[in-house]
């Protein structure tokens, strides 16, 4: 498949959001089990929780959402003539249904089992199908369609052909693609690639069934099942780490720091160039011998390459009101704050925030330390916390110079408000403002 159409990119974004909608209630349930199992303790607390959840239609909604996403993916690729992709999606759906069938049955029998005095062997028999299903997810990405697919049909995010930058380097005039091109997921040595859409919520569903059944039936939970809890946490951590590694899964799209060369020379250094997300805006009509460059449009954002989910802006406008604007480092530094918001949007919309929380709930149940939220490496080498907003990292990305008393939050607010583009809801003379609005509420 040469590249993806804009429609397919949008469709994959929708799938990522649907994936997250299936993940969140599963993560919530796992968190509640973790709370009562690790804090309150006692089998009666877990039985009460399971009874509450069995009285809702959450599981039906989640199962339907997962099935709808899988079916829609298969249908979409079939319509595109990508029958190999459609076939793999359908095979995956069947494979995952087979794996989840055992624990789903045990969960359905749980109400009757909770009312009986069971022997240790009977409890073991009830729990074993749930553990077996978890073990089916343990391997790395393989061509068995649990975590991996063979990407001969090449799904990837691309903006190729969407935007063009024209350079008037008199006497040369040339137009070049102004996008970032293909963002192709990494293959292993066998041509397989991690493809966690559908699999991740089904795996969390398997964890849900295991915790519900084992927690409600076995008084020795979670001590007795500590190896299984650790195994599930480790598997989720490995998948999470693959997805959130900058460049491997979650990927930033940003022009290089143009402060030295300038916003004009960076996309147009000579007769050939890579425009790297920058499109120059000229005064019309264009006179190549007396160019008037009014500003630049910048494309930037984030892409998660394994799923195709993205959050990208293509109309971030910088106006050249003075000769220093194309070289102003503050403009590039403010872009980094805007970029951080897009990265966090993709992190949340793919369900990774809930996965992070689930990993640490499982670690807490097993008595193990939590994983860190600061695992995403920025282009300047700093480690970014994807889970929480941190003033320390915001100030670091803004590159604000400290005064004798450090960097004030008022100075940070003034920097965001008073640096191009002027896209905040506050005037430059504002004395009060909301940092949540400044960091998250902007047009692009």
C-alpha cells in the first residue's frame, strides 16, 4: 500500500479514540480491585465490588466496542482492496475471541461460585482458565496475530502531498513537499510490527476477569497470585514502553530549531531543500526580485505510529512583523509547549494514560514499586512526564532564564501570552490568568 489517504488517517484516529473508550472502564475496574484488594483487603470487599459491576452493562458495552472496532477495520481495508490486511484483522478478531472465551465463561459463572464453600482445588479450577488466557498474551509481537501483524500491507501515517512550500531563491524558483512524510512503524527481523489496537483492550479485559474471579474466590489473593500479577504488569509495561518511546511509537512532528538560520533559510536553503513542516507566506502578487515574505505556516503535532493515531495542526501562523521575528528563539520555544499538548492528547486518546495507571495498580497489588511517568525523551534530551503537567518541565521547554529568585510563574504566563502566535484568551497586560487555559486551550 503506497500511502494512506486522509480519510484513512482520520479513520485510524477514530479507532484510537474508540480503543481508549474501551480501555478506560477496564482500567477503572482494575483500579478498584487494586484498591480493595491491596488496601481494604478481604474477600468480602472484592465480592461486593464484583456484584456491583455485574449489575451494570459495562462489560457488554466494552465487548461491543471492541467488536465494532475490529469489524470496522476489516471492512475498511477490504474496501481499499487491501485483502491481506482485512484477512489479518479478521483472523486477529477470531484469535482474540478464542483467548477471551475461557475467562469470560468463568466470570459469567462467578455469581453462583461466590455463594458456595469451595475447596482450594475447586478455586484453582475456577481461576486457571483466566491465568491460561493471560499466558496467551505473554509472547512478543509474533505472526500469530496476538500482538503483531505482518505489515506487508504497510499501514502508516503520512502527510505526503498535503502541503507545498514554494521557495524563491532568485533565479531559482522551486516547490517542495512541506510535510514530514511517512511515519512507518518499526518491523522486527521477521517483518512483524506491534499492532495493539484491539489487543490492548482485550488483554485488559483478560486481566479484569482474572482479578474478579481470583479476588472473589481465593482468600489468599493477591499474595497467592503475585507471579501472575507481576507477569501481567511486566507485559503491559513492555508494550507501554514500546509505544511511548519517542521515534519508535509516539513521535513528535516539529521543525528543527530555526533560531540560527531563521524561518526563511531553514525551509529554503538552496535549490533543493526539505521544508520540514514550514511553508512561507508571501505578499501577493509575488515579485521574485523584491520578495516580501509576510510570515510562515507551521505544521506540527504528534503521531503514534503503531496505531496511526495523531494530533496534528497545520496552520500555526507566525507573522514577520519585524526583521528579528524569523530568528526569535522564544517563538520556537513556545511551539514546544504547544507540541507538548499534542503529545499528551495522543497519549490520552490511545488509552495509554489508563494503561499507565493499570500497570501501577498491578504493581501495588504485587507489592512492587510504580513505574515513572517521565519516560518520553524530548528533542533537547530532557525526559518528559506524559502523565502529569509539571511546571519544572514547562519552564525547561520554554528556556526561560532564571532571575536571582528563580523563574516566576508570572513570567512564564507572560511568555506564553506575549509570544507569537498570540493565541491565548488573554491580553498582553493581563495580571491574572489560568495556566490550564494557557497550556491547553488554544486554536491549534
